[in-house]
């Protein structure tokens, strides 16, 4: 049996078990499907590690456990990055509002020092 046939056989025989394992650990079906696909991609790449005498189920569950851990780390990192971006955005918006108000105060003070005709010309062009 060649490599491609062996991969197809593993997928056909053990995909339901891996899906059940992942469904108990992940909240969304799309995540389950993605991680399951990752499991079988990894398994196909590392098929040479599976010896003929080895049982594929423990090997596939090990791969699934590692892929699940990687997936959960990526989610955690993405959530953390989102929190950092949200905090930075809020800080930037607060600073921008304060700075914008100060800029307007300074501009009005500068306008007040100009002669009326110059002030009117600037106000009409902005």
C-alpha cells in the first residue's frame, strides 16, 4: 500500500474518533473541522514515524492533542493581541480628543490676535 492510500485509509477509519475527541474540547464546529484537518495533514507528513507494528489510534490522538494545544495557543494569542489593540485604540482616541481640543484652543487664540479681515479670510478658507 502506498503512502497516499495509507493516508486515505487512516482518514477514513479514524476521522470520526478524532472529531469526537476535538468536539469535546472545542466550542465551535468550524474550529473542530480545522483542527481535524490539521491533524491529518500532520499525520500524512509524518507517516514515516508510524511503524507497521504500531497502532495508529494513539499516534493520531497524540497528534490531535498537539494540534489542539497549538490551536488554543493561537486563539489565546489572538485574544491577547485584540485586547492590546483595543486598549491602544482607546488610548489613542482619548489622546486625540484631548490634543484636538488643545489644538483648537491654540488656533482660536492665534486667530484672535489677527486683524478682522485676515481672520475672516482664514475662516472662509478652512
